[in-house]
C-alpha cells in the first residue's frame, strides 16, 4: 500500500507539473485524474479509486398550462357545494389547495364571499385573482353560531373568533343580556373589522322578550 501511494503521488506530480513520465513525454497541460488512474492501474496493478463525476441534473419539464378557453366560466361553481374532487380537477389548484378550501369551508360554516379564498394558506395572490371569478357563494353561510347560547368551546373553534373572542363574548353574556350582535360592538374590546368578520356567522337564537 505504501509503494502504491508513493507511485501515485509521483505520477500525479509529473502530470500536474509537466515532464517525462514512465510512458514518455507528457504535455504541459492539466491531466484528468481519471486518465492518471488508468495509467497507474495498468503499470502497477494497484486499484485506485477516483470520485465519479457528478451527473448534471436536468431541470424538470413543466406541464403545459391549460388554455384559458378551457377554464371554468365565470360564477359557474358554487363555492359552498363544490367538493374536493371537483376542485382538484380545476387548473391552478391541485389536491393540497382543494383540501384546504374544503377544510376552511367546514370550519367556518360556509363562505359568505368568494373573496374569502384569499385567506387560504398557500394560495398565491395572483392565483387567487385568477380562480375567484369562477365561483359564487350560493346561499352563503350554512351553519351559524348562537352568540347568546353557544358554549365557549364552540365559539373558540371558529377560525374568526378564537380563544380571545370566545372569552370576550362569554364575559359579556355573564353580566349583560345579549339581545343583538351589534351590542357586542361597544361592549367588548373588538375592532369594527373584526365584528364585520363575525357578523355573518353569529345569530341571536333566544331573543329576550321584554316583560309587559
């Protein structure tokens, strides 16, 4: 092994510096290590391992985009009824986004506006602008929360209300009769934009009847 190492080092030095080697005159140009390896294997009988060259990775071919003429017609799909299989078959979406759209719809209790698709995680803004015109919200929200009677856990589970919102509503109900959704606007520390997000999903289920 020592002898092989010495011969290998000597041959590489000559190949790199230029000069006369065992096989005659070598050019004053860089020599590929693989060539030196073959020479040494033939001369000394030693097996020298060299690192194989890395193959260049060819870029993946992009699938052609579906022509716009084959895209769904404007407002032709009910966002609250279309299923994941239908969504997955649409251009610009795919299985991951289709599943997220359906999951968000279920947790909300329905979409009241097609613009809510902009809230889907992973749906790029430029893609959202392209796909939103295909949909309409139909009858809108299909599951409401009773702001006056719903449990804290049910309120908390709604994506727009969450823990802090559920706590604020429950605290207000504990000390005040809740006779309208607008009563929450000035009663608890929430912004106008937040109450606008809540309103489509909240209802008063047991209105207070004034005493005679």
